[in-house]
């Protein structure tokens, strides 16, 4: 809202009010001036498709619209196939209309909370690119590219993306002693010990099948962390 966007929340409870209040937003006043709209699931995910919702929200003045929903709520209402359909529709709309979609996971795994049961579906739906607050993950042919910062707040997503990349390689017939899963760190600015553990745990099944993990492009700071924690005596994680 501070960016001049119109924010549309998919919610039927009042938890958004306290979250917005923590960021200095008076949700009632924002609703009155039109900068905030809260819709129930049937109106947020209309049967006619997401374009119908966007058409009803975007005005002639070109004001940007940001749609916000939880992955858990969307999956519970839409189901897996419906969730993937909406994501495809929104990808197209975000390219052609003044609209953005923020679909977030409620569970805070970095605070010791349990993994969201929708995590796997969420990751699979965003196969090419997945963003969280500090890190962006790209699944590419033969591996994963990480950009930003990996710390305790993002380890669960990083682990899951790496595991999925290993499964992609296995499905392509690549597991074995000659197989290499490349993790591109050239755009990674920060990695702590929790992040390194995520690199190892996320690739555990790949390495158990005999594959090797190659960490490439590490900056001086990231390389220092990797050298301090050690890459393992078995040599299945290597630093290029």
C-alpha cells in the first residue's frame, strides 16, 4: 500500500488486521479509502478465472494491484489441480496486467514450527522459480541456482527445492557415481551454517544414490563459510 498499490487479501478471518497493524497499517481506514480489499475464497478465485477478478479490480488510472493469499488456504479451496491452474493464469496476467501475486506459506519453519503440509505442492507448482523473503531459487537443467541469502528462515524451502532437483535428475536417468548436481552460488550473497546444512540435507538422497554435488561460483564470503564448516570427508560435496 505504501507503494501506491491496491492490496487484495484472500481471507475470512481477522488475523490480517493484527499483521497489518504491526506494520503501521490501519486496515479499516485502508478498506474505506479503497487501498485494501478483503475477499472470501469464491470471490478471490472466481469460477470465470482470475482474469475476471483482475478486470474488476484494475481501474483506468493504471493503479497496480497486489493479490495476497496463503498457499494453504488456496490449496484447501482449489485442490492441487486448481491451484496449479490459478498459478498458470496468474503468471500470464502478471506479464500483461498491472498485477502481482504473493502466495505465501503460513508455517515459519525457521522458528521451529512444523513443515507446511502444502510445501511439496507449493514447490512443484513453482518449478522454474521460487522466491521467499531473502532468497530466490531456480531449478535449471542439471541443478539449482540460488540468489540472495540462505539462512535459518529459508532452509526448509531450500532443502525441498534441492531434493526436487535431485529427483528431476533421477527421473532423467542421471543418478550414479558419475552424476553431478550443480548448485550455482554465484548470485548468493550470504550463507550461514544452517544454510550449509540445508545444502547437505536437501541433496542427501541424491548423494546416497551415488551422485555428487558441485558448488560453483561461491563468493569469497560464502566460500569462507563452506571451508570453515568443511564439505565432508567422503567428497560427495565439492567446491569448484
